[in-house]
C-alpha cells in the first residue's frame, strides 16, 4: 500500500517539474506600450518607441509620511539609478534629457536652429537673457536647464528644446509623478533583457541600496516588471525543489 507521504511527495515533485517546464518555455514580453492611450501625441509616440527598445521596464512605487519626503526620495533615488550604467534610463516625471543628447545640443547650440540674433551677445542682450533665465528656473522646463544655466546664459539650449512639452503626461505633484494618495512612481529600464535573471537581481539590489538612506524616514517601496516576475518565479521554483 502506497504511503500518503510518498504520494504527496510525488505530486509535489511532478508539480515542480511541470512548473519548471512552463517557465523554461515562457516567452516574456517587455513591451508595455499597450498601457499608453490609443490616440497618441508626439510625446507618447516617442515614449512608446523608447519602451519597445531592448531592455526591461521596472515600475517603482514609493510612499511615505508626507509629499515633501516622498518627492525628495523620488528625486534622490532617480538620480542614483540614472548614474548607474546598468540602467538605460530612470525617470520620475522631472524633465530630463540623456547626457549624450544634452551635451551634443549644448556643444552645437549655435549651429542648430535659426541663426542667433547678434544683439544677444551684447551687454544689454546678455543682461536681459540672464534675467529671463533666472525667472524661468522655477518653471517645469527651467528645471531641466538649471545646471547648464552658467554655461548657457543666453538660453539657447532651452530655445532649441522649446518644442518639447515636458509638462504633459501623467499627474504630477511637486514636479514628480504622484497619485492622489501621495504615492510617487519611478520608471526605470535595465539595459539587459527580462530573461537575464542575474541582471534583474543586480538591478533590484541597486534599487534596494538606493532606498537605504530613507529607511528611517518611513519610506516604503515596491517594484514590479516582467523581469522581476521571472526572477521571483525562478526563486520560488528553486525553493520548492530544495524543499522536495
């Protein structure tokens, strides 16, 4: 007579093997452009094109005791992730250009677009440009160029980018993506594919480290994405195999 324990063990073993077979043949799609509206503007079309590039998207939600703390955490974590090569990009709703593109525009700003007015290089023209630039630093678009203002006091780079509508898109508070309940969102993309589980684990570890300075400020966070789903599924299967 077969022991119930042996039947249970055999059942769990077969279930684990079937789960491993399913995961090994699982096709993971990282194209999340279906979340975008059907009628797309130029900005959402560009975002859609960015999403279907090789890599894997991670969506990070963070919450905290108040909007000020959440905003500060969102800015800090986004900058930390953006400075790491493992991430192709990291965005939190603030205006942002990739560094190579920004540097190219900055180096060639007087060769791009319409020829500049010679009066902008005269004393009065420079004074007027600096006054306008300082007043514009508090706007959404001015945030993008605040660090470049000393190098481009005439605002030529901002003039070239004037066709970009950085204020459009999801709901923002304090300049970052934030829901009505005060939770912020960060959208990051790893350079590696969702099937690269080592890269997914590395990316998750780096996100965890980026939030570490806010551990004592009651900031909570969670991350989701196709690659993370595959990572968690792999860890679960390994745990079940070891249990058996």
